């Protein structure tokens, strides 16, 4: 485990940047997030951005349709409790769990505004991708961040977003495809959108490492959420 800014101060307490070593079992992530969210809510812990990788698995959001799980026996499946539909997690994908007290403002994100929070997560990913000269885009009616091929007109999702807010504390977050096995997405209809595929930084021809992605995410965070944390 690596801690970035574990004692960093900002106007609303502390913000921990934590990078988990190895592949984290999904049930462990859920339990840890739940405990942290409860502690944040009662003022016993600071906010946290937790960067992890999971072993291959599928998670179902609250809107997931059973028919969108095409290969139920391929990988373990879990009910995530977050918004959204089916999502894949696995090695080579950076999952960032974002646990913030949304009763407070965070940079451009207004307090008690879930839409503004999700918009902030989108901006965060777009700005991180821009550091690799990748143009990430929103799409009306589609969750996540997309990249388009101007020559062919095709487009694919490069990052997923799925959040939950409990008593105004956020959890779950985003998943950025750095270099996962894209064939693993074939067992589901990602986010319930069958007409578009998925891609990754590696599939776009960029030799980006997970460490590179973490640096980009860390730098882009301050531009959106406005909370400066020292690194240790």
C-alpha cells in the first residue's frame, strides 16, 4: 500500500491518496469503503481517493439487467450497490474509489449536488486523459467517458463512472482502462450499451503504465476538486 498525502490539510479536513498494492478482492473493497464512509460521516476520518486494481470480475449496479450478463460463469459477479448497470473490473484497469463529504464544496463542485459531483468526476477523467493527448468526451444519455475515431466515426468507452451517495458521503467512483484485457468485457453488455465497444490507452497505441495514469489522475484532481495534497 502506498499513501499519498495521508496527512495533507485543506480547508475541510484531510484528503488521503491511497494506492493499493496487488489485486484487491472486491468484497474487501466494499467493506473498507463502507467503513470509511461511515467514519467520514461522523467526523472520525478524512476524505479519501483510493486507487486499486481488482482481479477479473463483473459488478452489477442498481439498474443492471440480468440479460446483459452474457457469460455468468466466466468471472465472479457481485452486486455493487452503486448506480449504473454491469461493469467489468480487472488487472490493467485503474479503479478509483472517491469518498468525499458532499455537504461541503470541493473546487468547482457545489455542496449537496450529486449531478455536479458526477460532472466533476467526468471533468477529472477528461483532464487526466488530456495529459496523454487523448480527447475524452461526454455523450448525452450515456454514462462514462468516450473517445472517437474521427476517420471512421466509431467511438468506444475508455472510462466508466458509477457512484453511490449515502447521507451525503460519496463512494464507488470511476474506472479508467489503462491496459486491461478488453476481451474480458465480452461477458457483459458494458453499462447496458450494446452498440459501442470499449477501449484503453494501450489499445489507442499509447505505452501508458499504471504509474503514469496515477500521476495524471493525481494532477488533474486538483484542477477540478481544488484540494491540494502533499505527497509522501
